[in-house]
């Protein structure tokens, strides 16, 4: 019989940790929470100091019986749930439900699932942290107060099935505010001017450009040249004056590497570089953290993934330094190990930054054991961490100042002279020769031409996943474990939609946001939500009483709710009418929205349930017939252009990230007959390679992949 019980949260951890600890330990999983507030009841006694009424989850009934039986037979029980507030709360619920005595229950935590970390955690157990437990409990109660009071209010005033959350509503507000900024933005015209110069007597190789910098000592910026008339006046003066080198200077500039990843920066880079959603990033990262079989057994490849700390253990820094020295050389190792400090308020500094558990375990070394997505994310994390411990990159910055009458021009270039951390993290930064020729002070230059360009100021871009997470973090809204669920919720509730990876508020989202802004502005706002996060941090530190936070919140919330109930009339979501007519009943079609994007629905719904593609006509012309293109949304929300003249013209285009059309290769006619309708088959090129599709599409949808050797030979495909 085993002497000790270790309770973890997942079956994967159970399997790996069981092998590490051996026969004296039995390791069991709770599969997450085993009790929570009731689903169909409010579950909070406001009059009794906000006492929560927890109930055991139905799915956990057998798990609880099994854990209780084992815990009664062992001498010690170790609660090894996640290393954060949520994990601490799960551990406390386990202790309460299993009725574990104080002298037999211990809390252990670890930042990585490796043999050394697990054995060390068992050697150094601690008591449950009541501050962390109270902080998580307060967050749960706050969310229940808002959800169970505000959501029914929206049902009565707007539409059944809506929900409102303390944090998700602020995320929608941030997106709506940016949407309004962009919609109301008025562009401003401005011009910039540069001259093309060269050394006298040299060919085009010595040509270089310099930008206008000062006039009579006053610096030029975007607001200096506001019209073509102003630009033309300056151009006339610049064509007939002498250009003389006033000064040249070369300065060395260092660029330091970025800090290792936190949860938010990992999600941002995974979105920006890999195209991963926040949810996908956390799903893949969880697998890397919990452990993967890399040939000699399962082991955790990265440290705990929910963190806002930039700490790195001293032992790991030493280990990383040895690897950098042996693999890249002593020059790539900084004289003093780099230490990073987080700027995030309330960061849990006891945690570590996200890093590989073994810095010397390169991505290529284990690539064969990882899925494509696992390799991409591990590669990203490994390179970011290793780079963070390496020397700075060094540049030579050449600056040339050129005098022309009362104007001063400036030309500058940078040359990478030492890779530093770029050796690992950014292979695109190659060493290059300077284009500006060697110049002497006082040297007269040959004037080639002057160039002026018209520009217009542009609004800030719509939020994407990366920029939204950064905004939430910068404002102190949410914590590492909440970013992905926030985004998932606002998308699922149809408050926002993704258009070319940009968040656009739906009509529903705009109406809900306006209601919350007008009637709950004291609690559904950025400052208040960030302040609540600070108070939760103070509860975790034991500095304030958690019930007092709830009392202060509920007093203001109840007042706003009563006022809104009295003053707000029943609202209606206005649907934009299109020019399309319903083919079934003849009524106008209206623009509706779903998780997949916009579509046309009959205004006679629910009596008439006809839906059509939403044909957003653009001003982009079809290369084949000259008709305008229509933007549509296809499989997995992928956007594409189709000719307005369809089906007479079947030209389609993919859309790049900037909304421009990507010309697809034309299908080739073959001498192969369709097995279903005997029409000719067309050869097309898809993401998975060449395939055949029937020329009678859409009447016949026969598709045949070109995989067999005979077909490849017939199609003359290598």
C-alpha cells in the first residue's frame, strides 16, 4: 500500500508525476474543480456577509469518493494543483470536500514538471495560502454578482440569452471605443521632402537620399508642410542651391534583447508570428508544460505558462550561460547575467518567466517528437529565452548632416557589426554594407533630384488578438489566466467578430456597450476594473478584508441597477437593410451576424428563415471580365473575393492580411473524365498540393486528390 497521496489537476500530470515519485506515492487527478457555485442558483448569501454556497459538481461524484477512500488510507496527502490562485482555490476545495485533517494535508507547488522540480517540491511542502484562496473566491463572487444580476437585466431590456461580465464588458468597450475612433477619424494631409545626392564625379552607386530636417533651426514634422502649394514653394528653392556636408558622425548603438516570455507576451507573439489564437496558444503551451514523450519518457518541456513574472532562477541562468558559451562562444555571453523586472502591477514575482525546462534542449533536437504546432511554439519560447540571456547586438550608426541654404538635411544608416542575441532570435538582421559613401566635412555634393510625397495621417488600427491582450495588460485588466477566456467569450456571445483577424464590434455589441456605458459607467469602465484587480492583489497579500471589497462593489452596483431598471426602456437592435430581396417571400433581406461573420437573413424571420451570402461589393475589379469583386466569408471564416458576374465569370481571389487580392493560378483543363458526370476534370493547386475538380461545379462537386503514382504520371506531376 502506498504511503502518500498526491492530487494533481490533469491525467497527463498524473501519469508523468507517478513515474517520477515511484511506488511509495499514489498520484490521482481531480480533473480540475470538484465544487463550485451552483449553476442554476445565485449561490451567494449577500445578507450573511456574501457567504458562498458551494456544491459538489455532478461529474466529480466518483472522483470525490475515490480520492476520499485513498486519502483515508495514507499518512499524508499532497495537494499539487497549479501554481496560481486558481490552483490554490482548487487545493482548498479538495481539502474541504475530502475533510482532510490539518496534520495530514500539505500543499506543494512546482514551476516545471521535471524530476528535480517534483522531488524538491515534495521535500519542501507548505500550508495552504489563505490570501490566495480569498482573492480567487472574491473574483468568483464578483463575477457571479455581475453575471446573475446584469445578464437578466439585459434579457428584459434587449434580448434573451445575453450575458454581461465584469471584465468581458470592458474588453468589448475597448474594442468599441477604437471602432468609434476609426469611424470618426478625419485624415490630415502632409508632405515630406527628400533630396537625392551623390559625390561629384561618381556614378549611380554613390547616390543616396537625405530627408529635410530643419529650416532656420526649426524642426520639420508631419504638420510642417500641409499642402502641395507649400511643398512646391520649397521644391523651387531646393533645385538651385548648393549642398554641402556639414558634419558626419559614426556612433555605436547597442540593442538589448527582449525579456523572456510572460503569458501575455507569449500570446501576442504567437498571434503575430505564428497566427495562433490566444486559446490555441494556451492549449499547445499546456501540452508542452505537462509533458511530451521525447524518446526516453514524458517530460515537461517548458515552465508554468500562466505567469506575469520575468524572474529566472539563478541555477537556470548559470546553466544557460554554459550552453551559450559552448555553443556560440564567449563573445555572445554578457559580462553580467541579465535581470529583468516586470512593469505589471501586482505581478506574482514568486513565479518564473516562461522558459524551456532545459535550455540546452534545442528545438531541432526534439522536432521529431513534436506536432507542427508544438514545435513552432517551443521554437518561439526557446529562442526568446536563450536570446534574453545573450549579449546585446551592436550597430554602427552613420549620420550625415547636409546644409542647403537655410535648410538642413539628414541622412542616416545603421550597420550591424555584432550579432549578439540576433544569432538566435532574429535571423533577418543580416550584416550589410552602408550605402552612404565616405564623405568629408565641407564637401560639396552633386544634386540629382528632389522628391516630394503626399501623405495622409491614418487612424489607429482595429484591435487584433495581440494588441487587445497588450491593451488589457497595460490597463491592468485581467490576469495571465484570463486573457484567452475573455476573447473566447466576447466572440462566442457575438459582441464582436473577427474580420481579417481584426476585432469589429457587432450591432449587438455596440448596443450592449452603450447601455453599460450609460447606466453602469461607475463599475463597467477601465479604471474601476483595474482598481478591482489591485484590490484582489491586496487580498492575496492579506492587506485588506475580502468581504469589504464585495460590500463596496455591491453598494454602487445595486444603485446603478435600480436606476437602470426604472429609466431604460426596451431596446431594439437595428438591422441594416440590404438591397437584396428574399427569393421566398419577397421581403427585404437584412444584414445579420454570426460567429462565421455577416450574412443576409430575411426580415420576415422567424416565419421565413431564408439566408444568403452577404455580398459586400468592393471597388476592386476582376482581372478577367472587369466587373467589381464581392467579398465573401468561407470555411473557417476565411475571406475571399468572387466576381460579381458569377456564375458567368468564376474568377476568385484569396485576400492577404492587408485586404488586397491574391491572384490564384487558373485551373488547367485535363483529358481526364469525371467519374460521376463524365465532364472534364480541372487541375487546381491547393494548400495540400495539386488536385482535380469537376468542371461542372457547382452541379457536380467531385474532387480527386492527385496521390496515386499512375495519376501523377498521367498528369505529368513530379
